[in-house]
C-alpha cells in the first residue's frame, strides 16, 4: 500500500474550514445555529437577537393587560467575542447597541478563520450591561396563614432577570391549608410584590385531592438573597 507524499504539502487553497455549529452564549445559556463551510476568509455570520419581555410568557390576557404599563428596560449589548481559533474583525451595528423591549435586531459579525484545516464549532459570546438585570436567590418559600407558617420543601430557586420583572411560583396549597379554607387576600413580604394568581381571589380550597395555585410575583430592583414569604388571609 503506497503513501501519497503530496498530502504532506497541501496548497493554501486546499485548507478547508468547516463550522459544525454556531453556538451563541447569552446570559449563561447556550443557543445553537446550524453550521456551514467557510467559502471566503474573512467571513460573516448573522446573529438574530430579540429582547423578549417577561409578559410575553404570561398565560392569560387579564394579567398581560395589567402589566402593559410595566415596560422592560432596553438591553444594552456592550461586547461580542468569538472563540479561538477565530478572530473577531468587526461587528455591525457598531457597539454598544440598545435593544428596546420586544425589538429584534441582527448582528453581522465578521470573523477571520484560521489559516489551517479546521472542523468544529465557533462560539459567539454576547455581553450586556448588567445595570438592568438582577440576581434573585430564594433559599426557601414560606407560606403564612392566620393559623400557621409552613416552609415549602425544595422551594429554593436562583433567577437572573430584569429589575422589577415578573416571575411565577406554583404551590400545592394542601401543604399549608386544609380543605374548605378560603383565601381572601395575598401579600408578600418585601422586597417582593404580589401581582396576581391563577385562581381569582377570593378562592376556596374545594378540590379534595389537589389544589395548585400559581402566584405571579414582581421581583425587586436590586439583587436579593434570602427567603420569600407569601401571606394568605
């Protein structure tokens, strides 16, 4: 079996760069786009980006209407980086870019490919100004009624979200209340604020086996670490 010595001396034009996937890193999460073969060098990748509002994910129209006045602050994209062996050449539109709530923009990112054969992914990292975001670390949820106070097991959660954004927390009411009991009022200990829940107040625990309630809660404007207490009267 012979060996083709010409393989040791590939011409520059023979060097092939194949991107198996375009990975976009944003706020600790990774999103993937399809890969492609690089035909020109440098080359350009178009990255779509949308500033989605919290209320886009809320489940019923009444709450959406209530939150229309609460606009999420624009996200400011201040930096874009690429993984090695690629080199970032340019970004359009020029950074920093403010992306208003619900608005979609496309970033055209020009990269220099390596001057050798490469097959693998490229990762594009988007950096934002942290002023509009907070970190909420809830170590436990406590439900308080006029009769008792109950810590909900396995209720800790860590959230990275906009200042004053809305998040939800679902609770099995039989962990804190009994069949036939009624809820006329819901409040939360500061710095949280009650927005609404998916059972219209007042409601009565009238299902014998299960009574799940989802509470919609306004987050604070600053980072928070500690318990969250829901008061039912």
